[in-house]
C-alpha cells in the first residue's frame, strides 16, 4: 500500500514532463516524418498523460486503502506500459536505420527517458519494467534486424542498458521496501510509545489519586484512631487507681501493658505507612541536642530493663543541630529501644561527637552484635534476628525500618559498626545548627509533684475522651468539668461562677474551632490568663505548627497518664 502511495506521488511530475518533452519532440521530428504522424504521436502522449493525471486526482479524493491499493497498482502499471509504448513508438516511426543523426538523437532520447524514470517508478519495479521494456525494445529489435553491424551493436547495447536498469530498479525497490518497513516500524514504535505514555499517565494519575486517598486515610487514622486509644489509656489508669483488690490491679496492669504495646504498634505502623506514602515532610529547625537527650532520658527512666542495664546519656554540651526535632527524636528513641531490647547485660550509651559541619550521634550497646550478612536485612520491615516465634516482647521488627526511612527523608546518613558478641554502634550524621536560630522552647513537662485540689475545665468533642479524662483527673483529687465545646463551658461559668485553675482543650474541635481559640475565649470570659494545655491527635505538620505557635503547652495523643499528671502538676504549681 505504501508503494502505491509513492507511485501516485510521482504521477503529476511524470505527466507534466511527458507532455512538455512530447510537444518539443513532435515539433522537431516533423523534418523526418509527416506532420500528421508527429501530431498523432504527440496527441496520444498528451491524452495518456491527461488520463494519468485525472486518475491521480480521482484517487486522491477517494484515498488509498487496504481494499483498493492492488487495483490501483494494476492501473498504474498499465499507464506506465502505455506511456512506455508511446515513447518506444519513436524507434519505429523515425528513420533510425537510414540516418545516423536520427539514430543518435533517438537513442539519447529514449535512454534518457528510461534512465530518468528509474528513480520515479522503482518504488514498484513492475511499473518501471512496464515502462522501460516497451520504450527500449522496439528500437533495439529494429537495430538488431538491420544489416548494419553498427546498428547491431546499438541494439545489443540498448538491451544491455535495459537489463542493467531493470536490475537497478529491482535493487531500488528493495531499498524502498526497507525504508517503508523502517517507517512502519517507527510508526508502530511511536504508537506503542504513545500507548505506553498514555498508560503511564493514567497510572500516574491513578497513583496520585491513590496517594491522595492514602494521605486522607492516614490523616484520618492518625487523628481518629488516636482518640479511642487516648480514652482507653485514661480509663485503664483510672481502673488501676480505683481497684480494690490486688487481683484487679494486676489485671488492669496487664491491660495497660497491652495498651502500651498497641500504642507502639499503632505509632510504628502509622509512621511506616507515612514514610512509604511519601506524605512526611520534615520541619527543619535548629534546636539544642541536650533538650532532645533529656527527653529520651525521661522517656526511658522507668524502662523495666534499666534496673540491670546501665543506660548512659552523654553530655551534649551546647551542641545545636539542624533537623526535624520529632523525626530525630523518633530515630534516637527507636535506636535506644532496640539496643535495650537486644542487650541482656552491660550498657546502652547515647552520646554525640562533633565533626566537620556536623554532629555524629552514636547509640552504642554491649549486646549480641549483628552478623555481617544480616546488616542490610535488619532495616527491612518486620525483620528480626532470633525471633522466629514473633515474640512481642522483642518488638515488631519495625523500629530500624522506620529509622532508615526517616533518615532518608531527613537526608541524615546512618552507619553501623557491629561485632558479634561485643555489641553494635549506630551513628547518625546530623548537620550543625545555628545557635541564634534556636527557637525558645515551649514549657516542657516538669517533674511529678503533688498539688492541691484544683478546678479544671476540659473541652473535647469526643465523648469517651472527655469521660476518660474526667474520671482519671478526678481520682487525682481535682474537680473536673468536661464540655463538648467552648459555648457549653462559657454557659457553665456564667451559671456556676466557678473560676478554673487550668483549662485543657483538644486542638481540633467541631465547627472549625481550634483549641487555642477556645482557651482564649474562656480566658477572656474569666478576665485574666489561666494556665492551659492543648492535647491533639493531629500529626499534620501545619496543624502541629499552629498548635505550637499558640504558646500553650502541647501533648500528643495518645497521652500517657503519667505525662498528663506531670503536665498538670507543673502548670498548676507555676501558675
């Protein structure tokens, strides 16, 4: 079909050339043949060329298809044969055997026409054969049957010329077919690439939609699942305090241990999902490493294994690092927790060393060490050495995978040096921060101190969270008044005339109200500032920054009862 298209493209130029040359030749041959013969010959050339052009225009309107291209090829070959026969007629009507000049001119003309048509008609060599053979053969035969040896030589050379051109036409057709195949292959390749591109675009759009859906799910899970965990923690703590028998206390303590494991599992799975979804965006700030080390010291102060393992927290001095504080905290907590879990005796040490434009934070232990062939596997999800039975007391196998993911997000290099039987050292390379860029820290939770009975207002739109907090704080000897929204709290203040000593509010309340706005409304109602605490289940960076910028102390759900009591004690003691 492509060969047909190529032949059709040559028709206008071939028809025009034939007409022009035929008119010139018809004018000149009148000196050797009668004007009538010259006129008839030239007229036939013009008519055949006009028919070819008319056919070309008709086909161009209908276009070439898979159904009609073979019929078109036959017609094109026929027109080529007619044209070749008309030009070959010159070898019969002209006196080539009687006049050397006429013979030379005729040979030159026919050889030139046949040679000139090689490029135009060889896209389909049968069309060229149909033109070249009748154009040369009459002259060659006439020369061969003449009695002149010179004419015999001209005839032989004409036939040789014809054969050579037919051979070149065959080669030219092969080249054309190869070119057509290459073009078709390129077109197919382009179509496949376009198809793959469209598929890739569709897949990317679907992935974007899935990512958005996963981000929405993670955001909802992060907030909504933390609420019942938070309430459960308060109810369990209240149950432990209210238990009358040791058996009930022991059962409640086991529930609390299971709840703590659930908290760890939830936080780990949520962190891992966020890392995989690529929805964690670091909030890079400069902060003192000593503050972070102190938080970790407090977090592990009551760890059950500390009694027989020496947890050493080094003095970081005035070291200031530049990182995401919460992410780096999680990295170091996971490394310390992992070291404690796999160290049976000896020490676990957290310390830092200065390096060029960096601080290297080390977590070393005197534990079992890690075999060399397992040092890459330990960063995979749920992979644990020596825990085929999936003993939950040995963790979930997510800690180091989260460390690896967070380090990649923060672009902090992590190294491991380990020797079996002698322990391991994980080292995290953190850029140095600028002391002038360190933000004043929001009041940290202080030490556990006893306080007098106080009146505390709680605002939380989750019923179970309100009930759990009210039950627990009441057992600590405080008067607790819990409300769903600040409107109810304001109405209570108007009716009862009680002045609260402390306000606790969830950050995300209904109808777009945030905890800091609710607290300020109540403070305005009271007429002066009252100590306040915000609790939040949000993990979205922007919301956390909004909550922190309020200036109020902040705790993240699920809140451990001990942390809540320490926070209340500190705020009430320093009001």
